[in-house]
């Protein structure tokens, strides 16, 4: 079987039978397409000709190209899952990737905005929304909601109008693994949302030929996509004095850290973020500790 054919069939398998999320399927497809290209450059196009040395060479070349440890680990996982599937289905005789090791990933602390930076940013967005511009109204609501709820960008983009309970100040979101959860948000986010839904969204929707239940719309009136949100958030965060061009996950990291700084229970934050493991949430306790140490070093005369 051709490598390209095996890749296409595997992506169909994980999408239909394993029901991986679209973003995960795209990541796996991208990884395996990169491997197929690497193999083709070495005149290897048949899946049966893949060996462990080729796989190791590919990961080494990937590391030399500047890819991070997390991406390399995902590439290793992608090709191991694909190779195991081919062996199980008789497309190759032996699973050559079973001995392929993932590079160790160092766990780095997430980037977190300071409270003063968040206030400056949200105040500026609110002032801009005061002009009544539909995009400015959307942006203010979008940022307020990301910070208030800590939801993922994919969850934000997937929100429909029925998912928002303005009376109870809650959202119903569909997270990883198609797990549904209810997330609260605060009064400032509520005010920004109401303003956007009443004045901003109808104006944006008028630019679109088809109706949509999506809460957040792009400039053409259709459902806004993760790339557009990423570009918007990066641009706004990058313009803040002392800030940097970080993506939407920065607001999620910031929300979690500020909650823990304020005394929130770790398990409550785990539920809010939709983490399946408490260990994933505990990274934010390390962030809080580092912030405490930084404050101590800057304030204590004998630090």
C-alpha cells in the first residue's frame, strides 16, 4: 500500500471510528503528511518499506528544523499510532514504530498577564465598544468572556445563542472528547455580551446571506474561526505595555491563575477548565508560587 493511501485511510479511521476531534485529526494528518514527504524525498513510497531507521531520521530532521519538544512528541505519537493501525489491519507485516521513543518534553510555565494589564486591556476594549462599532462590541464581549470563563478558543467559536444563559450567567460548552460542561461568567462579561448581542451581532449578521446561531461572528457575518480569534488576541495582547504577542490560551492561563491567586479551590478550577486530570490544573499552582516568589524578591530587603 502506498504511504499516501495509508495516511488517508488512517485519518478517516480516527475521525469516523475513534471520533477524534477535527483539530486532532488535522494535527495527525499534518504530521503524517510531513513524514510521507520526508519518505518520498528518499524514494520510499510504499508503507511496507518503512523501517525504524527512517522514522528516527525523520524525528531527528524535525528536531533540527527547530520544532519544539511538544511538537516532536506529538509527531512521534502520530506515527506510532498510524504504524500500529497498519500492522493490526495487515497493511504491513511488522509494526516498525513500536520501538520509536518520544523525546522528553520539558514542562514550561504558561504565560500569564498581570491584573493591571488585564484591566488596562479590558478598559480600552470597553471604551472602543462605546462607539457602537459592531466589531468593537464583539471584541469587548469576546475578551471579557475568554477571561471570565477560561474556555478554550474552540469552545468559544463553537458557542451558539442557546448555549448562553444570561439569567444564570452561565455557558454550556462542548470541550475535548465531546464532554459538555457548564461554566459561569461574571457581571462585566454579562454586560459586554448583552451589548454585543443587542447591537453588534445583528449588524454583523446582516452582512451574511445565511442565518447562523453562532454567538461570535466574523466581519463577513459567518461564525468566527479559531485562526481569526488567535490573530485578534495576539494583536491586542501584543499592544499592551509589558505584554507580548500571545494567543487565546494566555487568557485561559490568566483566568485560572487569577482564580487560584484569589483563593479558588483547585478542583473547582479543574471543573471550570474542563481538565480530565487534576495534574493538568496543578501547573497553575506552580505559576502562583512563582508569582509569589517574584513579589517576595522584589519587595523584601533580605530576599
